[in-house]
């Protein structure tokens, strides 16, 4: 029987997440999410007063989870902890609001796993891939329309 992770290992999809053997979770997150999202870029982390405490692939690399501590007020006097999870496309699929952050890393991690146990991984990717197909079909049609316009005899340089 094929696993979700095996099905998602295809050249048409972004590479599955990998465990980067680094003592620095920020580096691991940045290497895994590079080109997929700006969420863990240094400038984004600085702007939000965020620090990444852990980073690892979930579900054999089908998803990537970070735990961050983030400033929860504009004066940067209070901090909260939360897990944030990304799919292969870099889309955030789990992200508690600032007012729903936790008082420590362990509580944030426990809340994530309680949510993830109920999460429909296959359904998520069915929807995400169908949305990608729709978007790519629209882009292909737009390119075909441009090509047709370029091929018409009335076009002048």
C-alpha cells in the first residue's frame, strides 16, 4: 500500500521536507522552506519578533512544523508559543492566532498534535493539488491566448 509520503514524492511536486541535521532550528526551517514561503526569512522573523525553537518534518516529510515564540503585543513585553505547520507548497495549514498562543513550547506542541490527529492529510493534498491544477490550467490558457495574439498578422514590432 502506498503511503501519502510516497505518493507525494514526484517530480511535479516540491521536494518533501527533510531533517536538516543542525543544532540551529532556524537554519533547518530556512533550508526546508526556502523558495516556498517567506515566513522564516530573517526579515520576517525580526519584524514579528519571532524566534524558532524547533523545526522538523512531520508525516514522513509531507508537512513541516516549527515551534516559535513570538511577541504577542506591539510593545514586545509578552511572548507566546505556537506551532506553525506548512504543506509542500509552503502554505500555512496550522497557525494559532496570537491571542491563542501558549505559555510554553510543550503546550504548543501538545495542541498541535491534538489538532494533527484529527487533520485529514490526504484530503488536504487532494484539495491543494486540485487548486494547483486549476491555477496552472488558467495560466496555460493565458499563455496560449498571448501566443495566438503574437501569431496574428496584425502584430507589429
